[in-house]
C-alpha cells in the first residue's frame, strides 16, 4: 500500500463538492461464530448498513456527492426513481429532508394499499410520490425527465439522481470508501498490516472507529479479500476503481445479484472508466492509472476483481437455498441482519468461496455489508416460521 497514492487520491476526491450525510468510518469488526462455520478465523464485516442516515446503507456515500453537487448548483428539489422497496428512494428522501430540500420519488408501480418497509420510511421523510403503474425502467426514466421539466416550468430547480445512483459521480462514493477501509485497517492494526497499511490516520475519512467487537490482535494479518455486491454496479465500480488506484491493496470478490457475469463486467468497466475520466478531468496525476480509453485500463481493473455470476440463482431478489440459510445463520450466530435482495447472496457467496478453498483459511477477508434492511420487513411473508 502506497501512502502517496492514498493522500493523492484523497486530495483529488476533495475537489468535488460533497456534504456530510453519514457517520464515517463505518464499523469494521470480526464475525467469529459465522467464520467458524467454514473453518475461517479471520472473517470481517464492514458495516455500511450503519452509515447512519435514515436506516443506513451504501447509497449514503453516493448521495454525499450528489447532494453536494445539487446544493452547489442551487437545486431546490431532488428527484429519483425506483421500485416500491427502493433503498435509494428511501435514502434520497432522508438526505433531502436532512438538507431541507423537497424530494420527489417516481415509482414504477401502483400506489400500495399498505405502506411498509422503504415506502413507509420515504413517506415519513416527507417525500412526494408519483406512481406510474407497472412500466419498465426506460418509461420510468422518461417520466423522471417529465417531472423535472414540469418543475422547471414552474420556476423550480430540480436535481435528478439518475440510474439507481450508478453514475460516474455516484461511483466516487465507494472510491472514497476504499480509502476509508485502508486507513481504518491501518489505524486498527497500528499501521502494521501490509496490504492496507496506509499510514497514520489524519482526519477526514481516516479516523478509525474501533468497534467494541473488533477483536483485533496486534498481529492481525491484512485483509486480502473483500466481498462486495454487484447490481447496477455503481457501488462495486467505486470499490474496484479505488482498489486499482490505491495499487491493488486487496482483491474484490464481486457477487452478482442482478445480471450474468459478462453484463456486470461491462457495467463495471463502463462506470469505472467514466468515473476515472471524471477524476482525471479534476487533474488527477497521470501516474495514478492508465488512460480510461486504453487496453491497459481493462487489465488494470480486471486485476482488482473476480466476478461471480453463480450466486444469483433464479434471478434478482429471488433467494437461493444457500442465501436463505446464510440469512438465518448470520442472524442466529452473530445477531447480524442481511436481507434477500443484496446482502444474503453476497455473504453466502463469500462463505462459499471460503468453503471451496478459493479464499484460503489463513487469508483475512471481509464482507462489505451494504444495508437494505428496511426491505426485510417487506419480505416478512417469506420469512415466517
Ligand atoms: C442495500 C443495497 N445493497 C447493494 C445495492 C447494489 O448497488 P449497485 O446497484 O450500486 O450495484 C443496492 C442498490 O440499490 C442496495 O440498495
């Protein structure tokens, strides 16, 4: 791990408008009882379900950049779109409430007879909802543009959080998070851990919050593998790009929960390239990484990750036998909640990779929890005794 790269990257990210919405760094702690089920003594969890705002989750990190830009542009209303149980909608509503902006949520579904889970929380956060009925995502995107145009006609200044937050600016949230994990690990381990030894914490994303459950021995070896979910890919693209920019301090095991592997790889390459182009336009030093248009760029990104399409099962939001078992194991062995759409499959994938020896037993690894727990209540009918 190269401390020069770390400080350069942090300075670069600091050139983008951003507001504080969450509590960072999120806790990092071990999962000893769950690790033991696969004979592993160094299983960690990075708890982005605890980002703090509105029941937490990964999108808080992207929203810090989106709302930073929205406020810098003088926006007075934030618009985003999603299904009824969209975590992004819930968190956008919470973020808008926190900074005193109006929020409009466009749902491609009918108004539910009974509000629960994310819907209920978005309502509590005061969002205005538009229900389109069951239309596809393209029609939903057009409806968002219509809502924005209508607002502009009445003199308002809308800001759209587009495409499930999977945009180059949104990707910066997890580039920043990668630096956070490296600094946090370094702080927890006294800077001795090789892969993530990024030097002493120095404010900003760096101050390590030692979780009471950290169980960190002074000799704890560095984290070598991190499992992260991939759906529309804004989150994992940031992590993979961050890992590449920091000189590949660890490897990312990407667990696909929406698309087959080749499609997800395409999304990560496209978003990673566009996010890196955005950073370069902010005058990133050329030596940080290859030209996003070059062949070397794809190799550089591929070296940071392995994508697994085989934990998806029958499809998006449909649990597999393994993910369902892990949902209960995590709850009953660690008091840790995961849900059926994103996180149970990711944790299941990581545990299976350990079980199959792809991740070796001496190799410290980390499950990056991305939240989504409000949706658990909307999944209650499938979780009954
Ligand atoms: C809780 C949670 N985890 C993971 C993801 C996946 O993120 P991405 O679409 O950036 O791949 C999402 C997306 O909405 C989410 O809400």
